[in-house]
């Protein structure tokens, strides 16, 4: 019996959103199962400025994950296909897990180390961790997503995906996670290993690969159908990239142009190359969106 002879079913299991949904189910992980014991020893080796830089990075990413968790709901409302909605439910769940991971790390690693150093316990929500470009980037994302509830047009969907999936997840988050993974993994001898943090970041980045791929696929569909001009995508992201760059280089951090870990210019180069690659895959007819395994692969 050929596929054409089979009876119609409730789900189309051959399409990308369903594949992303299944991949998310198969790669389930629990933020509270990650072992953080070795990280308690590692952070004790950090000099004062590097410890502050680590806290700032954790605060930025934790706040970012909380924001995107809150902002995703409008897209879940306007998507019509059940396979899209099934995938979005996994993304909402995963963004919530990411918030949980960073909150747990602050409670179980940062606070004990602050106590050991005789410091007052800090909060990841303290305004000192954030700058105006960072706040502006997420406020724009909030507005772009909320606009879908008032005017669900192809152009507004494209802008929402550009803000959320391409820029915040595809450039800001993935670049930051990449930098932290290299800084506190086994490749940077000048900084202590933080294996629990690196494991958590690896799992978060794997989730984000699916999220970015979903947004890319939706944008490619809008462009290839002629509903949206590819210039709209470029113009939207180009207005956001300066905010990303200023957010990535805000504060002391664990690395600098002369210090250990990736420098801000290294991170900017990585972010730019990733952005250019993804934009080509979306706007060029002969290019394809990578399959789910490639999107969720964690490269060195």
C-alpha cells in the first residue's frame, strides 16, 4: 500500500514542526538532575571580578529566558496547525525549564559562594546586572509578539519571528551560551571548570536549536510564498543587532579583549557569522534549513 492509499490521520508526521516536537520529547531533561557539586569548588577559584562577571552572565540569561517564556504565548494563539501548536507547547515548557536551571544555579552555587566570601546574598533580578540596550531589546520583542494579537499579518509574523527566534534566541542567547561554554569548559586553562554549568548550557543550547530552526522555517515559508519581502527580515534584524552587541559587551564579564575566554570581538564575530549563515538559508531558494539533528548539535 502506497502512502497515497493510507487513510487520513490527525497528524502529519512528515513535516518539520512535528519532527521538532518529537525531537523535544525524545531529548527531555530535568534541570534538577544536573550535578552542581563540582561547580561549588570551581567558583571558589574565581577572582572577584570574574565571579561578578559570571553572576552578571547568569542574571542576563536567566532574565532573558524568563522574558521569552512570557512573550511566546501570542504565537501559540495565532498558529493554526496542530503540529505547530504541539511544537510551541514544547518550546514553552523548555523555556520554563531554562528559567528553572538558572534560578537553581543561583540558589545552589552562587549564594553558597557569596556566603563563603562573606558577601551579602545577591539577587539575579537586581537592576545592576542589566543595561538599557538589553532592556530595549526585550521590550521590542514583547511588542512584536503582542502585536500578533491585534493584527495577525504575514509581515507581523515575520517581524515576531525575527525578534524572537532569529535575534534573541539565534544571536544573543546562542552566542552568549557559546562563550560561557568555552570559558568554563575544559578548553580554557585560565578559568576553572564548571561542569554543571556547561552541561546545563549544552542542554539549553540543544533546545534553542529547535526553537531557532522553527522560526527559520516559518520565515523561509513566508519568503518563498511571496507573502513577505526578504528585505523586511534583513531590515528588522539589522535594527536589533546593535542592541545585541551592546548587551553582549555590557559589564566586566569573565572575559575581555586581553583576558581569558572569548573576547567581546570574538563573540561579535561568532554572532555575525551565524546570523549571515541563517539569513542565507532563509532567503536563498537553493539553500535549505538544516535538519533537526544538525540544528541541535553542540559544536566546539
